[in-house]
């Protein structure tokens, strides 16, 4: 039980989270830091990042290799914990959460889309999309209907019984997008989503992202490619673990 002296600080944090949720803020960080100690060297991978992203925004986080963008993505995606600073996701203070709480919030609040698709090779497209719902304990009939709905949203209903090896690269990424959508998350977090695709297929996937944004999804796209970042409406440039600039592009 927290001491009486600690209670006002806890109450203030909770109140701040509630206010952010009321204001439609999905992501808010204050002085976010991530450091690694390697031998006698301290690496400041993320160094005092303050960002705010509101519901319905389409934001690209862009930077060269080694800029800290991947570490920042891991923090935003609750895949890692900050060394210091505050991070609120949809009003939840995730920077204070333990591993079990982070796992729950990831499954509830975030839909992940990865460069390498991360699909189960022996499972059908439908079963791959169902996975987050299985972890959430959703009954079989309900999750099957929701998975079909998500596959329809990415124009893959006709391929739902196919396994990844029977699908093209673009179709596999659409399955991954459907899986990200199926839990109706607060945030879609995409890490280099076109990195494993040819230019034409990559353009198709980015057109799909445009549609998802028009349907009021909040999207954060992590990329090192300028052309891909320009699909977003706002670009946060990261260099040396810090926000170099934050600009509207549309």
C-alpha cells in the first residue's frame, strides 16, 4: 500500500490520464528515456522525447538507422519499458506497468503490423487473424465472425482458408493488417510495413493504410523511407534519440 506521501502523486497521475483520454490523446510522453549500459559505455537510445498523438491521427516516425526510432517504437508498442519518463497510452500510464500488465494492454490497445508479417505458417489466414481474440478469451463463434469481418475490411475474404505459403507477399501483409484490426485497438502500429514488398505491392498496402485512416483509425508508421512517410499527415523526425523536428505534411 502506498504511503500517505505517495498518494497525491498517484492521484495526480490517474487524473492526468483521465484528462488525456477526455482530450482524445492516444499517445503522450514526457521526457521519455531509454538507456543501455554496454561495458563501460552508456547508450542513450531515446533521450528525453516529448510527443503527443491524438485519436484519428496518421503519424510517421522517421529516422536513419541508429536514430532511436526502433527503440521508440518498442516503447510506444509496450514491447519495452523506459528507463525514466512518463508514457500514457489511451489514458493508461504504461511506463509504470509490470510485464503482465503490459501484455494485457498490448493485446487490448495496440494492433501490430510488422515488416516480416509474423504469421503462423501452418495456420489459415482466418486462424492467424483470430489469434489476438483467442488470447483475449473471446468465444469461438464471436471471434470467427470478427476475424471474417477484419478480412473483408482488407479485401481478403475469398482467401481466408489459405495458409501463408499459398498467399502473395501483399496478401500476407493484408492478413497481418486484418489481425491488427480484429481487436478494434486504439492504435495501429506499423513497423516498416512495406520493407519486404516490391514497390507496386507496397503502394497497394499504403493505399490500404489510407483507407484505414479515412475509417478513423489512429496509425503510427515507423519507417526510414521518405516516400512511405509522406503517406502520413504528420512526420516526427528522430535523430540521436531525440525529436529533431515534428511537421505536418498534409
